[in-house]
C-alpha cells in the first residue's frame, strides 16, 4: 500500500509474520487496516515492526515523494482512511499451458502405437502358448480315454463342475478361460476331427484374433502333429498354407 506523510511516500506491507522483501510496489490484501494505526508502527527513515493483530506484522519503508506524478498518486491520509493490502497472485501463462499440452500430445503420439504393438505381441504369444497347452492336453486325454480318442471340443478338455470328478466330457485338462473359447484377445475353435470305429483319431485347433489388427495380427493353428503354424489372413488355410513357428 502507498500513502504520503510529511513529503514522503510510505511503502508498507501488512502480512502474516514472515520475512518481507520490498520492491517499491504497492500491495493489497483483503484486510482493511487504519492508516493511523499503520503510521504508528513506522518511524522516519527506518523499517520497524508492529503487531496490532496477533500473527500479523507490519513492515514499512520510507521513500522520497518529490515528483509531481507521485504527489498525484499519493495523498495525506485522513482519520478514517483505510488501506488495503494486495496479495500478489501467481499462475501459468497461456503460452506455458500450450507448451505443456503440446509436449503431452507428442508423448502420446509416440507411446500409444508402441503400447498397441506390445499388446498385440503379448496376445499372440499367449495364443501360441494356449495351442501348446491344447496339444499336451489332447495327448493326455487320448491316453486317459482311449475308447474316445482325441477331444474335439473345448468343453471335453475343460474343468468339471465344482466337486465333480473328471470324465471324458470334462477332463479338467485346461483352465476355464480357455475352455470358454476366448483368452487374451483370441478366439479358439476346433477344426476338422476324423473318426474311425467311433474313436476320434485326429484333431485340429484354430486361434483367430477377436479383432484383427487390434488384439492380434496373425492367425494360428495346430493339429495332431503337434506343429503350430501361423497365417497372416485366415486360420482356415493355416494348416495347408501356414508357416510353422
């Protein structure tokens, strides 16, 4: 705050008890204080402290007030005058905010495609692992139930009902997620199963991405040979035209 007395301008700041640095500017705050009370805490040519309110401290500096322009701005305070202390506010400029937004967009443009590629790679690795599990389960199933042969449904390899024993219709060789037909962005389904004398003598399993290009890029397949192959466009032609992994 600024006011004039005896040809001098007083630059004062009234604030909670803390170190004060004066830069010659006027300050305002929401507290209204009596000018007479402020002057009582300041002596000519010196900086003093006064505590008219608990927890608050007044500090004043005296500066020359000889210029015409300063006299116009300053006046002799009256008995009932009040002075308002202005709190200096800080914040970010519009340019700074735009720079931060631009940096975030650049990072997102770099990170999001890499994240999608990593997700696709993880889903494809999971699909290959699930087909290996199916191959192993088929061998175990054929050994356990020779009169049935190989399983041609995921339910036959899946877990039995709670508390029930494993049977040829629910052997408990794969987890419930894989038995449900969907796992890690891939859909699993049986291919052609051939029988002889009511015994299933072979099997085929296919794994297709649920959303091609998003949950996976390649199509996978396997059969009784135990070889896992992939194709870039279709699992239907995977066994005949696929590439072994």
